C-alpha cells in the first residue's frame, strides 16, 4: 500500500504506477477526500518497498499481507479518512446511519406487476426496487426469467423495471448472470447485482466492475468470509469501490430435514464491517426461503448491524412465478421496515461504545 | 398421541398406559392445566389406535409421525392449552414475554470471583448465574475445571456457586459432563446444563432428566434441527418437560480463516418455536468466541425471537482461566441487557401478526 | 421422455418437437445406435402426454420427475441401448473397461516445459495431456495463468499445448473460465474443461456445450450430487452428451487444522454411475493438495470405480509456478498408473455381480 | 516429551514423574521394546524442560506442541522404535501388513442369528465378530438394542456374542454407549467400541480406557481430524495405547437429496497414518448406508491404506432389525474380502516408495 502525500502531483502518482508496472504489477489508484493511495495488484513480494518509499510524493509504502487489501478498512481509511465508505445511488446513501431497504418481486413478470409492487414498496418505506430478469436456476427445466426470451424481451423487461422505479422515485437493481448480459443491463439498472452462484466467476466480476456502477455482490453459499472478500477484491481491482456486500445464507449443517433453504450467517455482518470499508446488507428471503421467518430474521439482521435488507415482496405471493413461498406481502413489508428502523436506533446508539 | 377427556379418572389413565405396555411401548403421561395427554414411547405403528380410541376416558387417539412428538407444539397444546410452556425457576419465568439473561464466568475459579461476578451480573440485570465446574475440553492437556480435582473440590465449587446465587437472588446453572456427576450436581444447581458435546449422549440425557430439575440443553455444532429435537425427546420421554433449548453455533462453512469459533444459526430460533412448545435461548459467547461481537449478536438473537441469552461475563476478562477472549465485562453486560430489552419490546409488539 | 419407434421418420420426429414448442418447451433429440429419444426441456407438467403418446412414430411418452433426466441412465439406455455411454477422443475411450489417465502441469509455463512433461507422461502411461492457461484463482493478486497476458499470449500457450499433445500422441484438455475464452480455446483443445468454481455458471455451460466438443465438468466444492447433475443437464440440454464428470473434493467438515485442501467424496463415483450414463473421473491432486497422498487416493478412486484420473505431474514439482506441492514427479506418475491398472482389473472382474 | 536412556532405572523414571506432579501435570509412562518415554499430561508450558533434561536417566526433554502428542508418530517411535504399533487381539494383529476384517450383524437379535452369522463370516474370511447390544439411536422411539431390556438381557446377549466368537475362533467387539455399561461389557468383549456419537464424551473415554482392553474409537461425523485425534489422546492419557481408530463418514456437504448416509473421508486414512502410530480402519456400512456401495467403498478404503474394515453382514439383510438396507450377505462379504486382499497387496508393494 503506497500512501501519497496530500500535495502529491499527478506526475508523482504516475511515476509510482510506472514503477509498479516495471515489476509486473498493476496499480489501484484511489483518490479520496483525504488523499491518494496506490494499491499494488499482484504479488507484492516482488516490489522494492524501500525504493518506492523514497520516491517523490510518497508518504509511506508498506506491504499488506491479506488477499483483500484494496477493500480493507485500513486502505479505505488512508484515502477517505473514514472507516466506512458511503455508497450513493441517487439520493439514497448505503452504509450510513440509517438502514436501506431494497424490495420487489423475485422475478419481473409484466409491467403492471412491477408498477403495483413499486407503488406498494414505496409506501411501505422501501428505498430501492429489485426485480429479476436473468434468473439463475438450479434446473434447466425451471423458468429462467424473461431474459431467457431473447434480447428484445430482456430489454423490454429492463425498461419496465426502470420505468417503475422512476415513477415512484426508486433506483433499481437487477442481476447479471453472464458476460453477454453486462452491456445491456448496465444501460438500464442503477445497481448491478452479481448473484451468489456467480461469486467465483472472476471474468464476470471484472467485466461488471468496469461498468463503473454500484454493484451488489452476494456471498456464495459455500464461501468462507475470506474467500468472499477475496473475490470482492477482483471488483475493487478494476477501480470500482462501490461494492455493496450481501449475506444470503450458507449450506445447511447437519443431517435430516432442512427447515430453511440456507443457513443465514448473521455474525458475518459485524465481522465484515471490521474487515472492510464496504457496507454489508442481508437477504432474509433467499436465505430462509420461508415467508413466516422474514420478519424475525430481518429484525435480527438489522440488530446484527446490517446496513440494509433485500426483501422479496409481492402483492400476492401465492401467484408469483418464482419464489412465492418466500415473498412477503406489501403490508408485511411495512411492518418489517417499521420494526427494523426502531431496532436500528437502539443498536446505533451504542455503536461508539463497541 | 392419546388425549384423555377432561374428566378422565386415574384408573382410566392407568388402563391406557397398561394397553401401551402390552404392545411393548412406554407411556409419557403429561397432566396439564387443560387435560391429560398420553404419548406412546416406541414404535407407534405397533399400536391398535382404533381399539385405544374407544377405551373409557379417551377423547382421541392418533398416530404422530415425527421423531419429536413429546415436545411438539401440538402435544403441548393438548395438555396445557397453550402453544408455549413457561418454565419456572424460583421467581424467574423462561419462555414468557420478557427475555431472561443468564450470565457468569465460563469457569468457576474461587469464591471471591463468583461473588464479585454475581453481584455485578445482578446489577446489570441478569436473572440467573452460570459457572462451569466440569468443563468439557477438546484437549486432555487443557484445564478441565475445578471438578477435575476430585469430588471434594467439585463439591466445594458447587457450594460457592450456590451461595453466590443465593446471596444475590440468582438461581444457578452449571454443566454435567458425565454420568458420575449427575447426583452431585443435581444437589446444588437449580438448572442442569447438558453441553453441546454431550448432546448425542442418550444415557447421560436420560439420567439427568430423571432428576426432575429444569435442564438447559445445548445443540451440538454438527446437529441439524431435527436431530437436536430428537435428542431433546429423550429427556421428555423421562417425563421431564422443563427443557430450555439453547443454540450455540454450528460448524463453520467454507474454506480459509475462521473469524468466529462457530456459525450461529439464528433462524433456528423462530423455526424451533414453531416446532415445539419449549423455549429456546442463545449463547452468543461460545458461538462467536469474540467479545467484540457479543453486543450485536445478542441483539440479533433477541430480535430473532429468543427467550433469553447465556453470556459469559467477568470483571476482568483478560485474567479468566478459560475463554477470556469471549467474556464481556460487567459494564458491557449491562449495555447488552438494556438494548435487548428494548429490542424485545419492538419484536414482541408484532408477535401476534405473524 | 418420448421414445420413438425404431422406424420413426424424420417428419415424425419433427412433429413431436413442434408439439413440445407449442407448450413452450424445447426438445432434446438424441439419436442413438438403438433408437431416437426426445427429452422435453422445461416444465413437463405442461405437456399433454396422453396426446403425445398417440402421435405417429411415438412408442412411449412418460413424465420423468428428476432435475437431470437428459443424462439419466434410463434416458441413455433408451436411445443407446447401453447403461453407460463411451466418450471417444481420438483413439481414447472414456467410460469403458480400462481407466484413462489425464496428466500434465497445473499451469502451462513454456513450450519446453510442456514437451518435457508430455514425453514423460506418455512414457508413464498417461492418455491425455492437461495444462492450465486460464487459471481460476482465489486471489486477484496471484498468477492467473498465461491467458491473463492477452489474446496473443493465450493463443501461443494453446498452440504449445496442442503441439506437445500431437508430438506424443496425446489429446489435450484445458480450462475455459469465462465466456470470452470459449471460441479461442475450442479451436485448440480436444476436451474443454469447466472448472469447479464455474460449475454454477449456466451461461458459460451453455456456450461451451454448443461447441460440440467433449467437456470435462468438475463438481463445485459446495455442490451436492443432485445439484452437480442438474447443472450437467444444462450442457446436455444443448444436445452435447459428451460430458466427463469429475469429482475433485468438497468443503472440509469439522473444526481445526485442515490436513487436505478439500474433502474427496469417493462414494460419489459409484453413486453417480448408478444415476447417469456419463463417465466420472477423479482429480486426486486438487482434492488433497498433497503430493504424499496422491498414490493412495488415486488407487482408492479407481477402486471406487472411477473411469479415470486427472493428475498434476511435473518433472520438478518444486519449481512449478502453481500448485507445486500437489504435483507428482513423472516417476511417481508411472507407479500410480501401474498400480491403478492392477486395481482396476480386480474391481472390474466383480462388476457384474454387483 | 521426556525420552529416558535405555538403561534408565525405575527410580529415575519415578523421579521424573514426581517432578511433573510438582508442576501440576500427570505423566504418561510408555515402556516400549526400545525405551521408556514419559509424556506430560497437562500444560507443558509450566514445565522447566532445562531442569528435567539434566535429571539422572533422562536422554532428552522437549516440548511437543500438538494436542495429540501421546499418540503421535514421533512419540511411538521413541518408545517402540517403530512408526506404527501393532495391536494384538488373540492371534489377530491389527496395523500390520494384512488387512483385518470385522464383520457381523448391526444388532444382536438372538443366539441362533449370531452363530449363523459368525460361521458365515469366518468362512468368508473375517477375523473379528461384531454385534451391537447397546445401540445408539437418533430417536427414543426406535429399537435401542437388547441392552435396553435390562442388565440380565444385556448380559445374556453379551454371552451369546462371546460364545459365537469362541465357537468359530473370532474375537468379539461391541459398543459401550454409557458409563454404566463399562464394567459389564468389558467382562465379555475382546474389543470395546466407542461409537461416533460418543466421540466427544471424555468421561466415557476415560472410563473405557481404564479397562485396559483394545478400544475401537470412531470419528464423529462433525469432527475434524485434529479434534478426532485430540479425543483419542484422552484414551492414551490413561495409559491405554491399544486404540484402533475408525473412519465412518462425515456430515454430507451440499444441498438436495442425500445419496449416502454420511460422507466417507478416505483421505483421512493416509493422513492419520502420517500423524499417529495408531492403526485406522474404515466402516463402509454406516458411512454409505447402502448395500450396493459396500463393495466399491471397501475396495477404495483398502486402496487408501486402511488397516481393516468393519462391515455389517447378515444371512438375510431384509429381516435384520436394524440397518438391514446397509448389510451385505455373507456371500457378498466373501467377494469383498477376496478383492480387498488383492488390492492390499498392490498397495503394500509400493508402500516403501512413498
């Protein structure tokens, strides 16, 4: 990690980047409110830190031995002067003192559905509208989302989502499942989602990152925290730091009947907040797969310190094409958001002590 | 499950029990505020339910196909008329509308230590005093608790715990690790704990159950919920329904560094409340193994609906003989209890809706 | 599953395919030595099987309720008349009575390295040459293979691999990690590998499948067998049945030090052979991560019934750029292959009995 | 670890033991063919190794930093002069060059059953007779073995097992599930089994160890290798080194249908052989739970280097009271043993090279 002096010039920064290239490494240049920091991408052991430390404009040059240095709390503090970064999407701030709620249908079905849910979500207090168009599915025989119907149908669905969001003042988010979808989706959505099943797909991560839009990055159900953050680093290495991490459950442990779809790891929330400068939110819908558990697990996620929630909501969960059993109604969504806001205040008031 | 009429006589109940024995099954006779229910223990498929249903005093006789019928919500409702049972220990009620806090040192060290912690815990708002005397340890080379010093030393430690509890009006709890400790511990402690590592030890479960005292029963870190409840059924089958279930974390999932000792499964809390009439509490100390996570995970557990918490607390965590890194100070304990009470109110106010 | 009569005409087959489309389903048309079978792709519950069964040329039309019907043993038997399909790559047959050995370096480093290893592998008895060019890595800071150096360098490395294979009569295999690599790699390699980390990447699977070349498909370390086969079905649904499945280890279970990189699930070998008509091989190198375990685990895999092994081998494991600690020498490779052949004979001789 | 000189006297040994006690540690005194070694039990960091090293008769005194030092390969080598210890039960040697086969019914049912199976097992080539009397079961409603019928019935069943073994020259093994069964079982059985569910039950381990008989110690399905060996150390710490370790499968990994009961970890076999001087065998019956997999997984276990197998066998698996679906017939048992012997020879012939 190479910390530049506050008055370092453009040329001095370029000089350091060149030095890194000489040793076969790329450079992450993070210009913050506070100062510029340069993070080497590649094997740092090849770098002569002694030599770099005395280059003009350099304040400090040290080796950082973690697979996720470019998103580490120390790195963020160096260039931004703050332990946690705020991610802004329109007027919405993610990672601040108030929790952010993302809501919407699992899958986009038609324009009327989206408008009706967007309106309800807005009234319930949600901030961002979700809706799946390219659906990752475990079986080729299941409905794969409107995106499977070809480019035209995909684009139409993206327009519906975009329009519904604009109509009710809600920025939008939808998932990108494969490289060929990156350009199209990035044209329409405000936040680009990379789903749990694609967490390890480093080529996709790189390409989505390059779009420069905020990314919601979900933890794979078999990934340890270290691995999750190491793959988030692939995004950061493209110069995109607007990464919203998302916990959505791990493989169940133990034999016998599974009472929930996945095993929600809520301790990952405070752990990750201590490791990185990125915000982390929780998806209680996919993790539990059970509508009757969403209220309690939403409250628990906020109590654990999450910066927000992503909840599947529908005016009529029974008739949803995908994941109906885990969607809440719009009334339930309001109850959840109300309770979460109260809990957030209780937890936040003690934050400084801990 | 054989539900007796409200006016069923002793003789009619005995008659049913005899009938069960004839087919090689034992009987669990649960007399509640509402009525008496008889649960067959063994292979129900051998029973002639048609014949039993017409015995005098019998209201209903049906086969229940789950490995944990004697602790199931339906069973509890049948004899008690309520979906959840209250467990009373002195003046303390576990499973009611207010969360119960168990606190104390991981291991009992000496009388002064216990008195000091008991006083602090009481002031912080705790209701029950914990302290380990027979410590289960992964290594034979580690300190095994004062109980390892022989019967006399064990009894002395049990007296200290008992006395410290009485001095500050706190019922006490301590762990039983082996069959030879059952009689001794049951003489002194108000609640008998069976630890996670002993969850599968059915002979120990049976013997502890027979003491008739409330039991805190911890989930093993490799046990699915179905398995956990199936082993709680061993306790219930001895006629002891005062079982406080406790979630304390599962095996970590994923590769790489472990940031917490275990993986806390908070969704198990509402799930188990829907499956059984027993209360469930959470142990944030052993599950995380990290003092800096206890506040958030305690709040999250209560938000998930837990009936209480078991927290390791010490006036000076650094000098604790066992598990210092995960103990909170008595001041921190107070902060945790205060926040949890507020969160409990938020969550409880919505309870009926869900 | 729609089984056609042996004398069904092209037109009759087209008629059935059209019928499926009418209900929104795609069709997998498998013409075998035995007869033609048509597998519906999509939600079969929408199909009027009664009506389809009486269409001209149709022998039988039944619903198959498994997420992996197009690779199921029953399906294969219907069109090929055999329980297991043979996959041919040049003169090599995978899935027959003799085990097939794939060997080579983890990562391609230079032409000389490849030639030397290819020669040694051939002498040791290997049949196919492996070598990684696009390396999936957990850290963006690690060496990502020569493929990371741009298209020209990638193509050069692919040529080396191809040439080394041709020189010693070994078909070649290398991994495709992202969609943008599909066309290039398919030009050079005889078998296209999809790695464990990409198992869930359905868009990549679909595109690789369309190249029509044999595919080596690795199980993700967090995937159950059902999920593994459900994703293999994505490949099969593109009409490509030349799928070599590969077990390479699961997430470790239990706490404490990990003695191997992954947990090799050898029982998956006979299980999968009973579920599908596809051959399954084992990768003892990535699963154990330890050179000193390769001999025993290779023997065990063949004893479990595997159709082959993929082993990392190097003339000098210590100097390998990637995964040196788990590569065997070329002498060790010979010992392994010799022992495995003997064990295969012992196991095969009893095959009919079981 | 304190290695004594070959001519060290009894007094010199006692002197060292006393020194250890002074610092609050117990001593494991292992007198081998080669020399005497004293292993400290407890926290070695408290010991003044410098001082101990110069006591009369002491050759070497070093700290060993592993939770399983008393069963480590180094420790065994020090007192026995060999890397692996042989465990003798009658004429049978476990841990030598030839695999040992333990076979018999899951549960003892009656004397005729045992005699018939013992005769068949002997003819098939088995060396030791197994039969469960105290059965650990996940449900209190399942058959718990004849041991549940009271002491008299338990003793009768133990006699049957003993007699059947004597009649056909087979030493016997049966499981001890609780502390109250230790004395009784130790009177009759030649090898005492501690089952997977009791692996963590340190009080039981200690009491069984004190009987001085060989112990078969099974790995819990949630235990890492380090934990498994750490609990074996509890047995060793009682001076009993005749411990046969047994791998019987771990918790399944991944979602969806489970095709086997547990996940057999065969790599644990060579790993454990490198870590300890104890032999390790494999139980293919409980791990797979499927009769149609036993042949392949038995062969695989021996190929992995196991010192033997424990296989459930019955003349009529369909009518077995417990675990019928996983029992092989006596004919199948013969096929398995024959194939395993051949495979063992192939693997053993390369042993020195690796």
